């Protein structure tokens, strides 16, 4: 696949692409706002892909979609496939991506899924996928879908990834003989988005009356979806991971129930964690997991490595209606430059279903991390908004905004770092100052001419009267003309200079 880059001028830089969510909440480990994509080309016309509802992966480099899996049969194969986000294809429920039905599929091979090192999953410790190249479009299959050919696609059958995911990383994946660029990189190279950036929030089913859908803007961000109390941080050198310092975690019950605030990090130091929405879990140090489990009355399930709640614990937590606050900064040590991400209990009150549990079971998205790898997953991004700028190697984390009703979108473009704003156009003709000077000079000249006209009129009327010759005129017309010229020159030389152009928050993000 090849694209021709255009010069980055004001006329060719495109607007940000607002990727609309599917409109539904899906998943077997909670209710998550999903997005629709289409993959493949069954007839070769470019508009016959298979549709999938997928989740967003801020750390993933691949478009991952479900393939048919033998385990997906509860309550029946069709219902299970639909729950995985697999849409109807050729007028019937598809059981998974049918690569054999896509004329544009080019298989690469079977490789492991790229995941944070040493993260423990269940039941697959190292899930793999069948990789290939195919056409990928944003939104449901239609003539209006923006599509890129020859994109990296992974077919999954592992139970750990019930639904497909749409990766937003810019990190090329080295498989099949060489690094392969990500969809976001190729989308920007195709001039479909102004920069290698995005703004994202996971949305929240529990917010407002009917829930608030996720927000994803490629090449910019939606200023209406977050508050101004965020923090910007640099990515690590040679790495585009979204690493933050978790400086403290506190739990505060509803003040009408209890006025205390409890520290979950007391006796421990801060730690670094990666923000990654691929999975919902919060992988935290063991002592912190123990403190949270005690405060929320959680039970650890050794079979699934999840923290669950029985009816009594759930009722207790609903009554407490506690919030859990993450203080996030650029480093693990306390600092003044921080963001507070507050998760209400509703953000942590999740339900796991098949194949994690045969029956729906309430659980808390908390995971132990004995390896020292800590991740803040999708649960956190229900209450946070991310602005990621791979070009400048920085990102911003801010509290999500959930006013009711939600405000209108305010999309802001993030220009590429190579972008140079056009210089102010030089105005043809004279400046305002010069025009004002000419006007003033003309006014003086007009008074002179009027005076001369009156003088000649009087002189002509009295020409035959025996009067003494008039004294010399007190107005020197030559001097007056010179004065007008001087005023014109003076005004031209003192034109007001224009201030240098500036970019405000409403004009661009830098």
C-alpha cells in the first residue's frame, strides 16, 4: 500500500475525523460503548466487508476481530457470536470473520498478541491470533465508510478477548518479516486526519439517563468531553506507552453516610502504570489490592483471578456509594502538577458473564500484578479523557465531563508539528493609518480651497469698488500643499504594526 503525502498547507490539512460510536453498550466483562468497523471485501467492489462492533485499545497496534470459536456456543452459536460483536453477513448471523470469503485477505501467519509484558490472563497466558492484511473501514460497510486497503488484521479465538478491538497505537508491529505500520499511522499518511493524534474517552453506561457513549476523535479532540483540570506528560524516550505516576489512591464513602476518607496507598510508595483500554482491569500492587478488597468487601476468585461480590457486599457498596480517586502525575512521587480521576462505585460495579462465568456474576475490575507490571485499564477511562499526540510524544489526562444534558461537541484540530501557520496576507493598497492621514490632509486642503473660493468671490464682487489693494494673503497655498504632503508621508511612516499571529485553545492544540 502506498500513499502520496501532500504539502502541509492550510488548504490540504484535513479536518479531524470524528469516529461515531455504534450507539450500544456491549461486552461480557461490563457494559462498554463500542464502535463499528468493517473488514474484508467479499465481492471485490470495495464495499462488501463484514461488520464488527469493537472496543478501543489505546495500547494496541492491531485491528483485532473474532474468528469462529468452538467454545462460543452459549446459549447458542448465533447468540454467542452476536454478543461478541459479530454482525450479520449475507443476510444471516455470521459466526466470525470468514477470511476465505474476502477477496482482499492476505494471510501472514500465527503469532502471539502483543500485550504488556508478564500480564496474566485467563485462561490463556499467551493468546495468539491469525494475522493477515485486509481492507478495514470505519463504520458499517457502506459507500460512505472511509477505508484503507492492506491493513494489519488479527483473527482471535481466545476467550480472553471476547470482542474485537481497534488499536490506536502508532507502534509498528514486527511480524512476518518486518515492521508493519498501524491503522492510525496509515490513516494519517493517507491525509484522512491532520496529525498522528487522537482524543478518547470510554463513555459510561451509568452516567445520565441512558448512559453516555464513548468519544473518539482522530487528529484532534472534543473539548466538550473533559474539564480543564488535566495534566500533560511526555512519553518515554523511544516508546509511545502512556505511562503515568499513580501517586495515591483514596476511597471516600458518601459524606451523608460517613465523612472519613481512606487511603489505599498508605504505607506504600507511588508507582508507575500504563494507561491501556484494551481490557477493563486495574492491575495494581498486591498491598493496594488487599486494601481495596477489604474496603469494598471483595472476595478473590482463584479460578478466574477476579475479585467478586456477593449480594451482601454489593448492597453494602451501593449504600456506601463510595468514590475511588486516583491522583495521577508525571512521576510516582508526590507533586503539585496532578490530575484527579474520580471513579464512582458505579464505574467499578461490573458484571462478568460467559465464558468467564456460566452465570452473570458481579465483579470488581481489580487485578493483582505479582510481576510488577501495572496497568490502568478501560474502567479508568470511563471517568478520564485522553489526548494523545504521537508526533510531539506527549499526552494529556483530564477528568471526563458528564453534564446532563451533555454539551454540543467542540472539535479542536491538533496540527502536525511540521505545520507552519500561513503568514497574514498583505493588504493591497494603503493601510488604515495611511488612509486616515490622507483623510486628514484632504480635510485641510478642503478648508484652504473653500477659503480661496470665498476670497475670490469677494474680490470679484468688489472689483469695481475704489478700494485699496488687498493685503497679501495670510495663507500660503504652496506651504499648505507642502503641509498636506508632509502629513501624508508622516502617516504612511507611522502605520500601526499588526501583532504576531497566535494560536488560542480554540484554534489549535500544541
